[in-house]
């Protein structure tokens, strides 16, 4: 409760807190897509070994973003201060199954989850309770960006986030196709232009449907009033 009230300015973060609701459309392990290969090349440039088995989780956003979001986790690592450590802690906290790969994938794909982006260091200090001294021993690792599951959202709570539960399957379909096209080598600019068009069409169709239902409802009320008036006139006669 104290975190929601005023505090010293120094205790507030300088980085923006990135949060969104999403559903997973792909889980790749080990992954060698162009995004993961680019990450390995970056590691080689700074003299770090690129011999890493990477788990790549692709997330379709349901709010706040229009582009796919990506979580990268190096799996052949044993350090608690790492993206892997962050995910294990977050999944344990949120009761997300992760020891069985199939169960893990199915859970992520079938549940709406709130994700947050922070740094490995901040998470380890704020959520795991590790000391700054301990975290600082890991050098640049503490500055690595990590996207992690913050909270599993029940279906009956989606409306609190202005998300129509009926639109989820449609978005899953659109973003799955978008990811396939990106993997096939199509430019992101073209793919996300198509995504925006499809989402806009869906919004327009939903709006038209709502207007239609509203008109039918008004028409139904009007008919009831007319019928009631006719019945009253018959009684007077």
C-alpha cells in the first residue's frame, strides 16, 4: 500500500515501466531465427561467447502495442541473476507451470498474461530481494532488458482492461500469420502495415455490429410501446 502513496523522488524509477497484456503465439527452442542470430552476433562483438541455447517467446499484444513482443532467455546458464532466473521466479510466483515443456507452452498460449519489461538487476533486487552488492557482481548482465510474466489475468477480468474476450482468437490468428510472414523474410514494415489494416477492419466491424444491435434494441422497445398504446386504446373503446 505504501508504494501507491507519495515517496522520495529518488525512490522513483528513471526508466518508463512497460506493461501490456498478451498471448503467446510461438515458443521456439533452441531458436536460430534472424532475431536470435542478431543477438549472438552482438555478443561476439563484445567478446562474449555466442554458444548459448536460446528460448524465444513471441507474444501477441492485446493492448498498448501493435507489434509482436519478444522474450529471449538463455537456457544453458546457471546464474540466478539472469533472464532465466527472472522467469523462474516470476513463473513460480504466478503458478505458471514450466518444468514440463509442453505444459509450459500450452499454458502461455491459452492464457492472457500481463507482461512487464524491466532490467535483470532491478527485478533481482526488487522482487527476489537480492542485495545490490550481489547483483553488481554480475557486471553488464544486471543491465540486460527482460520481459517477464507479471500476472495471469482471469477471463472475467479482461473487461477491466478494455479488452473484449471475443477479440482474442482473432488477434491470435492475425499475429500468428504476421509472425509466419516475418520468419519467411517479409519486411516488418509491410507485415505490420497489414496487421494494422486487419485490426482496424475488426474494430470497424465490431462498432457496426454494436450500432446495429443498439438500433434493433431501440426498435424493439418502440414496438413494445406501440403495442401497449394499441392495447390501451382498445380498452378505452
